[in-house]
């Protein structure tokens, strides 16, 4: 009986891995489409570059794609450090693009600091010197 359960568990594990690969392929297609669609916002930015906020509007589109790329990496290599990278990009996007208060900025900085500490001391990553 336990052998059948182990085979069933292994089947579920294999199925979940295949579903992750399918989702990664769908996300990759969406990223390629999003990158290709950046041309129109870029042309609009060139025309409105002197207006207030036009650069941040364009950067919001770029950040969305970068976060998508990081999410794709997370689907391909589900590791703790990859997840931390995704979280850092999401927090950075929120802090840079959105109109946030000083308290929200402080909380974002604290959150990124905590993620760096976790990465550096708990995950034993030496990426930041």
C-alpha cells in the first residue's frame, strides 16, 4: 500500500513540475510580447519626454517586464534566492514608480534591508559585498 502511495506522490510531483514548465512557457511568451510592445510606449516617451512623469510612466512598463522576467526565473529555478530577487524588484518598483509617502518609502527600505540581510546571512549568499 505504501508503495502505491509513493508512486502516486511521485506522479503528483512530476505533474506539478510539468505544470510549472507550461506556466513558465506561457510567461516567457508573454514577456516576449511585452518586450515587443515596448516600442509604442518608447515612441510616446520620446514625444512627451519633457512632460512631468513621462519617464516614470515608461519605467513602469519596463519594471513590469523585469518583474515578469524574474518571475520566469523563479518558475524555472524555484530557489529561495530567486524568490528574494523577485520580492526586491517588486518592492523597488513600488517605491520608485508609485507616488508613495515618506512612511511607505521607509517601510520599503526596511523591507529591502530585511531581504538583503536574509539573503546575506541566512541563505549564505555572497552576491553583495
